[in-house]
C-alpha cells in the first residue's frame, strides 16, 4: 500500500516537473499579452534610469522609432549608425519635434568589429548613460543555405549581432554600476525560440543575445541595472525587403513606430518580451508545438520567403 502511494507520488512529481517549464513559459507570455491592457502607463524612464540614452542602428526601422519614443519622454540621445548623412537627417527630424533635448551622433560601422569601440568609448566618455538600446542588427539579404551566404555577410552578422551587443554593453555597464541605475535593452528576435533553417546564423546570433541578456541580468540586477530582452517577430522594416509580403504593415507585421510605441511601455516592467502584444499572441501559439515541429515550420516559412525573393528579382 505505502509502496503504491509512493510510486504514484513519484509519478505525479515527474509529470508536474515535466509540465512546469512549458506552463511557466506560457503563463509568462500570457502575462505579456495582458500587460498593456492591465497597466498601459509607461514607467518614467528618465527618472528611473537616467537622462541620456544610446541607441545603436538608429537611422531607420526599430532603432529610429525607439529613439523617437525616448526623445518624447525627454531623454537626450546618442545615435550610432554607419552613415553620417542619415544620422544628421535623423537628428534634425528628432530635434524638430523635441527641441528641448540634446542629440549627439556617432558614425560607426559595427561590422568592422573591434576597431570601432575605441572611438565610441572616447565619444561617450563624459556622458552619463541611463539607457543603452542594443538595437543594431544584421540579417541575410534573403533566406539562404549556409554555403550560399557570402563570407562577408556572415562576418557582418556575427560582428554586428554578437560583437556590438556585447562590447557596447561592456562600454557602459561600469558607469551604470557606479550610479547604481541604468537599463540595457537588447533586441534579439522571435527567431531565437528554435533553430531557423535558411536563417541559421542570424537565429543563432539571436540565441546568443537571449543567453547574454539572461546571464547579464543575473550578474547586474544587484547593482540596480535593468536588463531587458526584446524579441520582436516580423516588423515592417527594410531588413525584410527580400519579401514584398513583409513590406506591408498589418496587425501581425506592425510598422516600426507601432512596434517601438508598444515596446517602450514594457521597459521597467518585464525582463523579456516580444515588445508588442500581437507578437505576444503569435509567440504564445508558437511555443506550443515541440522544437522539431517549430523548426520544420520555420524552414517551410523561409522556403516560401526565399521564393518571394526570387520572384521579386525576376519581375
Ligand atoms: N524587422 C524585423 O522584422 C525584426 C524582427 C526581429 C528582430 N529584429 C531586430 O531588430 C533590430 C532592428 O532591426 P530593423 O528591422 O529595425 O533594422 P533596419 O530597418 O534594417 O535598420 C537597421 C539600422 O541599423 C543601422 N545599421 C545597419 N548596419 C549597421 C552597421 N554595420 N553599423 C552600424 N549601424 C548599422 C542602419 O543604419 P545605416 O544603414 O545608416 O547604418 C539602420 O539605422 C535588429 O537587431 C533586428 O535583428 C527585426
């Protein structure tokens, strides 16, 4: 009798243990979907984290839109991208709507790797940085088999997605630690939730960003630093120019402004998020099948986006 009870108890515990991880992940995603409804007011990010924000990759797409959201909350900005002309244009555009803030620009091409950080460090030396948005990212020009991806493109993806996120964080985290406040926002991608054939290296770099963010949070929460990881799904930006289908904004493929407006409201409230409630819903369903099925679905989707690219090329 006692042996029977013990056996059933053991089986119950094993089942509970097996269910705990997926259930807690689903609850987390559900909470993310409900958060904007339950609590839609933004944290006062300027007082909570500091007066200056650095945004990498800020002349276009999500980075530019996020920078505008920070500007509208009164934060001074440091914009970093490759092209001086586009940086100046973005700076002017932001100052026109927010003349009370300061905007500094730094030209840096993160694909060059190590050499750019010395210059950035010098330029940021006397700026008390409250928020760093590691937004810059590089992606394949279209879904490809690994052997087809030009070697340069692979180095760019690794240097930008892994290198810039890591080294930019190292650059600012010391001063945040001294002030015992600050936020690091790392933009990864929904592609991190399973291997993604035909975007193999891109997705793998985003898994790095996720792991990096989680470990960094464990290291630095005690110093008053918030580390948030944002994992958007498709957003209508030039990164997805390989498919016309992704260049049309919709509920599930928002434009960058809609995405950033939603994402910034999660800062200071949740550690990780897709950043956008409709992506949260997609994420919720995406997490239900086992990884091998998700990988197959991802491969199927990328095969069809690859076809889009070839069709577009011939028309
Ligand atoms: N769009 C999506 O569907 C999607 C989905 C999931 C995750 N994400 C992630 O979200 C982030 C932003 O993506 P996005 O779609 O907004 O990109 P985007 O529209 O292509 O914009 C990229 C920005 O980064 C700058 N940039 C590109 N390469 C650079 C380099 N080597 N050095 C410095 N700056 C560089 C670009 O400006 P210049 O060309 O002037 O330098 C531009 O301002 C990325 O990390 C991406 O992986 C995007």
